[in-house]
C-alpha cells in the first residue's frame, strides 16, 4: 500500500502552495513595506545608491531583476508544464473556468489602461502592467481569512494565476524585447535545442540541464530578449515523469527541481525583488501625481479592470454552461476573489520596469499605481470575502 509510503510525498509545489505561498506572501508584503519605509527615511540615499552600484557589468537592481527573477520564472515554467501535463490543468474541462477568468482578467485591465492613456503614445507602452495577478500576495490574504474561504476557491485562484503567469510570459517575450542580436539569439536557440535533445534522450540528471541553463541565461540576456525568459525555456526541457497511480512522482526530475527552488523563490527571490523595486520616495509628491495617466491607468486597471474581467468571465462561463462554479463557493465569494486578482504587485512591477526602462518618472508613477491598486484590491477583496455569506451546503456543516 502506498497511502503511508514516502512515495506519496512530497506533493507538488503548487499544491503545497496553498499553505507555503501564503507565508511567502506575508514575507513579500513585509519586504515591500520595509522598502517604502527606508525609501522615505534617512537611509534613502544609501538604498537608492546601492541599487545603482555596478557589479560584474550589471547594476545591483539589474542583477535582481534579470538574474534572481530568472529563478522565479524557472519555477513558473516548471509549474505550468507540470499542471498542464500532469496536474490541475491536464484536461480541457479543468482549464475552462480558470482559463476564461485569466483571459478576462488580462483583457479588461489592459482596456482600462488604454482608455485612460489613449491620447498619450508615450505611456501606452505600459498597457500590460495591470494585467498580472500576484499569487503570493493573494494567497497570503486568503490565508489570513482561514476557513472563511473554501479550499476549492484557493485551488481555482492557483490555477487562474498559473494561466495568468503564462500570459505574462508571452506578453514579455512578444512586446518587451530590446534590439535583437541575431548571433546571441542563434546561440540561445542552439543551447535550447541541445536541452530538448537531452530530454528526448532520457537524460534525467539535473546538473547538465542547470549548467546549460546558465549558458542559456547569458545568451538570452545578450540577445535582447529579457533574460528571465531563459528560466521558462529551461523549465520546458526538464523531464517530467508522469504520475501512475499516485498524485505526484517524487523521483521526477521536474518535481525534484521544483521543490528545491520553491522555498528560495518564495523566501528570497520575491522578497528581494519586492524590496529592490517597491521603494518609492514620497518627497515632492503631490495629489496631482495620483491623477497622472500612468498612475491612474495602472491603479484603475487593477481595481476596476480585474474585477470586471475575472468576475464577468466567470459569470458568463457558468451561465453559458461552459463550466461550473468551484465547489462550495458562492457568487459573493467569487466576486471577492476577483477583487484579490487585482493584487498585481510582483509581475506588474516587473512589466512596468520593462515598459518604462528609460523613464524614471514613469517608473515611479507605475510603482505608485501598482501600490494603490494592489492595496485597494487587497482590502476590498478581504472585506468582501470576510462578509460574504457561505453557501447553504457549507453553512450546514458548521457547528
């Protein structure tokens, strides 16, 4: 019997995320608040000058955003591959509701941003900033609400965020690349082909993949495509041994790597990213800046666009018979979850840095908009979920 066997453990990092991502989200929140405090204190000059310090040809901020974040994107790629091939997104019925919700949650915020910035060609480049959902933050809020939120809703949010991450990766690859270097791009393609060949040949040791992955990262960095895409490309080549009679195969190379890097991503990479990018100086800031097109577009895109896009798509899919609501989840709870999807901290900041890399002022407006929109969605979503009536079936099970 395998019920009590070690072969049944560990469960996938994504399923463990229902617990561990919550605490990781709280750490990320703390690092963001700490960055804001320091950026507006006597330590501000040291904070900003350190981020601009060059080490081995790149600034500290560049190493964080292009280097450390490649680890996060590697984890994202591993989770996407496993969930699509052997997890909660394996079949089309499993993909329908989170898929349409993620699509609506990307399209509507982008439209809100474009509507506000339609007369400013310079700022239209930031249209994708409010399209992202931060799973760590959102699950952190759900964790604080405890049993008020059914497990099915947490699973739905996780699946939605995985598809949302895939959309963000495609957007970054397609719309936020610099001038391409064909020699470096060709070298990256060659390394990727070798990695695919290793997978097809049955190579299961992780070391060769990681060594070539480092080479791939360097070549992608120099090619003009954002370096973090290398993490996703590497993830696609890591062998996955499909489950047979058990939820996850702990001996699968993909599974081993996913579990190895998951704590580093949650408790080091994302908090460092948040600390390095959330620091906004409020010196000289006026109320007028809150009405600037970028700030307003990002904040309303996250708060208004996300809830309309996600909740509207869910309602449409259920009413049209394309999918069913998550078990034991009421409409008010789904609406509260839609609000939480507007917490776009990590990926929204990341896309904003790519969109306005040459404009510090617009980067600042982006950060203000992300913080305003995310905090508003966090508070509103938590209140709705806290006050939402539980479905009858679940209410009867309570003492």
